[in-house]
C-alpha cells in the first residue's frame, strides 16, 4: 500500500507522519487489497482535521474527523475507516 501525507496550513513533523503511517498500516490486517492511501492533515485555529482516502479496487473509502489534537484525530479517522473496510470486505465476500 502506498501512503502519501499532505499537510495544509502547517508543516507536519516526522513524528506525526510516522504515527499516521503506522496507524493506517493497521488497516492491512482487515483487507490486503488496499492500493493507495492519501492522508490529508489540516490545521484551522484550534481544530485539527484528518481526512483519509483509501483506494480499494474500484472504490474509494473516505473518512474525516476533527479533534483538538492531531493524534486523536488520526486515531478516530482510522477507526472509522476500519469499520468501512470491514463492511466493504463483507460485501465483497457476498459476491
């Protein structure tokens, strides 16, 4: 899985980028066929937003969350995507 990270309105530290990459890698244990992952981190006043786009064969799964801390935001967004990936995998098994 290719992971790309974009930071809007700020410069993301290496520690934050490593954390985001590690958290997204968790999704591979639920579904192996993830092609691409785009992580968009944005900073607006006190709100830190994380948006993740997962490209899976023919479909893009998207989740977004906003918290007061980037680490919480990333974790929450990955948890949302985890549910979507599980649901998508179940749907693919039925076919």
